[in-house]
C-alpha cells in the first residue's frame, strides 16, 4: 500500500527497450538502438505526482523513459465507470511528413444518469493534423480522409471527432464545405464569439510570438447516428483560460474545447 502523498501511478505497455546501459544520453544527437519489434516491455512506476518540487525536470526525465522517439502522438482518455471500450484502431493512411495519424475508438455508454444513453454505441476520433500554413494541401488531404472515415462508421454509431486540426476556414471552403452528414459543433451552436479562437496569441503569450494571430485550430465534428438515439450538443466553452499560479503561464498555448 502507498501513502496518500504518492498516489499517482503509471502502468505502460511499451516497445521492447534496448539495453539502457548501452543507450546514449537523451541530450546526445546519436541514433538510438531500436527495440525488438516482436517483444514488449511492461513498466509500473509510482511517479509521486503529488510532489510538485522540480516537477518540470522530473517530468522530462519520465518522458525519456516512456518515449525514446519524441514524435507527435495523440491520446484519448475514457472514464471507465461511464463507458465500455469495444475496439481501438489507428488510421495511418494520412498523407504526412510529420508522422500524424487518426486515432479511433469504438465504445458504448455503460452507465449514465439518462437511461436513453445506456448501451448507446459511440465512435470517437482524434488527430493532430499537419502544422504550418505552407502544409495546406497535406492538411486538406488529411481532412478528406477523416471525413471519409467518419462517414464509413456503422450507422447506429454517433461519430465524434475532436482535435487540433490546424485548419483555416478557407481550407474547409476549398473542400466544398462540410459533408452533408457532418456538422461542425461550434457552427451548429450558433458560432459563439467567446469560443471562436482556440489558438489565440493575442491573449495567450505562452509562445511569446511577435504577431497577433487568432485562429480556430481546434474543432469538433459530429456525424449523427443514422438510426437509434441521437447525440446532440447543447453547449460549448473554452477551458484553460486561467494562468497557473507559480509560473504565470497558461496550461497550453491552445485553449481546450469543452
């Protein structure tokens, strides 16, 4: 048993790690040995997440143990008391130079306050789409793949995509607008002005950029189920607008969409 002060625990299934003694320092620019693709390692570690002393350096070192290759990745967190995970998959056929992909989960509501949600199948997706303005064509190709994947899901599933799309409005218009079966949740709720910009370099100074850019990079798309009960959004708000007490920075350079 652990004491209350060290209650944050980590359990990870990782690629087989090469011998740590033969690895170079994370700061050195030497190629790292790859693990055996036919083996996996299991790491269990109480990371003392309630101790905030030197948390930045400790977290950086923790990530070195978890990710030998610090590339882009996405994650979807589920509350197990509310949903039952049925299946997960990764769509790797996004055209990309930055190792982006589409993460997809199928699940069903296992318990909820409203009986109408019990057993309701859901498909949830996320992706961190291609960054930077010059990568527009690549980003639009990714968008078409994501919309196609959303439309292909079973008709009794409500399909929700949420992620950092890096999209500009004109790129969506360039695709002929949204497909008939898919809505942009922010637009469907009347385009509330206080949720328009999720990458707001006017208010958010985490990056200390010299230009006042404000863009709606983070978006939520919804494809309603063709049969059965429907999922309907009833509100949207930004999160992460408060500065952190110690460093006076924001949690991220993006606002979150709730």
